[in-house]
C-alpha cells in the first residue's frame, strides 16, 4: 500500500512539474540584425551544418535544433518562439539552399520542414 501511495505521489510531482525550457541566456540577441548580416548569419548556419566553427551561442542553438524542430519549439521561451519564426521565415524566403541543407540534416524524413514552409512561405 505504501508503495502505491509513493508511486502516486511521484506521478503527481512529475506531472505537476512545469516543462523545462531552453536557457533564456541569449533571448536578448537582435535577430533582425543577425539576419541582415550575411557574414554572421552564414557563420551560424555553417555551425549548424557542421561546416564551420561554432560560437558558444551557436553550439547552444545547434544542440537544440532537432528537438525544437520536432516539437514545434515546445521548450522555447516566447522570445525564442518569435525568433525561431523570424529565422525560419527568412531562411525559407531568402536562403532556400541553406534551408534545404538544414532541413535535410535535422529533418531527413521531411516531417516537420513542410509544415514550417506552408506556414511561413511568403507569397509574392
């Protein structure tokens, strides 16, 4: 009986615990500024593609890319969700080759990229 009570208590604690979020340490990054700077943007992209060196921020971002893509950014802060939409929209509409490379790497089956493309592709 005690084991059942302990198990129930453990389940309640696990369910009641708020979901973890990614660090908000870099939430102050000026995303439009990064997107406007081709050198900086391409540096981050190449980091994500394992084609170049990574900054501390780049390594942090890269470590969460696949999970964030798969979960539609479930562990992201509100600022991160907004930044993700801006970045993906920019890549889809302005850096199609890099978007394809990133999609192929982090979503090889194409399960998630199509959803983002449908949502964020700009109609001209």
